[in-house]
C-alpha cells in the first residue's frame, strides 16, 4: 500500500518544532514523523510531494496567499531537501503545488484500484476520493465521491482564509452545510453556489484557486468540469 504524503506540511511542522535545534536534530524529527506515518497506515512504500517555487494560482490571482507574511522557520528549506535526498520526495513542476500532484496521483490510484492513502492535515485534500489519514489527530476517514464533490463546493462557499481566498459573504461552515446538505447532484451544487456569487468572474477564479487537479496538469481543469455538469440553457433546449 502506498502512502501519498503532503511533504510541505511534514517539513513545516518539523522546522517549526525544531526552530532552536540543529539541522541533524530536525532531520531526525522528520525521519520519525515519516516512519510513524508509514507504520500507522501500514504502508509498504511512500510518495512524498513538495511544492515547487512557482504556482499558477499566484499568476492567476496575485493576492493568493499574500496574507502569509510571517517569517518561515529557517530550517524549512534544508528539511525539504532532506525529504528529497533521504526519502525520495519529489518537487512539483509546471506551476503546480504538492496538493495537485497528490490529487493527480491519488485519483489515478483510485480509478485503477491501487491501494493507497492520502496523508495530510490539509482540509483541501478532502476533495480527493479514497482513504485519508490526518497524521496529527490520527483520524482516518474515507472520502466518497459525493463527499469529495461537497468538499469542493463547501470551500467555494466558505473560501479559504489561510490562502487569502474570500468566499460568499456571510457563509461559514454551518451555513455551507445547510445549503449543500439537501443536494445530491453536482449539477444542483453548481447552480446554487454560482447563483450566490454576485461576481461570476470571481466565481471562476475562486474555482481555479480552490480546485485540486485530478486528471490533467491544466489549471482550467475545473472549468472543463463545469461544462459537463451545467444544465442546458433554455435557449439551447
């Protein structure tokens, strides 16, 4: 079984915890974290992903993650390199982030029936079908196709304050659950959420910022998906 691991979070948490320690101590902390994860999920191999320097999301929206002004732990980059050299982690390319690489890999495994588990604490990855393991809370969940769809549309309503993405004004987690709760088909979720956006261009931008890529290394994948789920317009009927 393959553990598909969010290396960005592993490196950041270890660097923050070891901010006053030496690099060897921090590297040992990373190693313990990865080994504990593999042991906890029963994985026989791992695929660890790290975000590259560029992100198509920043090019699409200059304010994306612009609120992250806190200085990063000084051991963060050395620990990312350690994950590459010691654990075989890979850095994303083509302007993608680690989340997208995890999305593309886990979706392929899901569709091909390959045993895997996504390992992260990031709520964004609840968009991905299959087993999910939060290595901090040790919570194991299974994300069904319906769960994954609702996770995306919930974020479209709420936004993501950690990434500086504003959703629909006045909608938080509880209200989003109330809006989406009765809905079963993604077509209906699309219609309801789009109608709550006063700015349709912002709707499309937010969709590309919040969507985790699953099939194509193409930032507009979510817009292509919208074309398949929209109800035919009255004029075309």
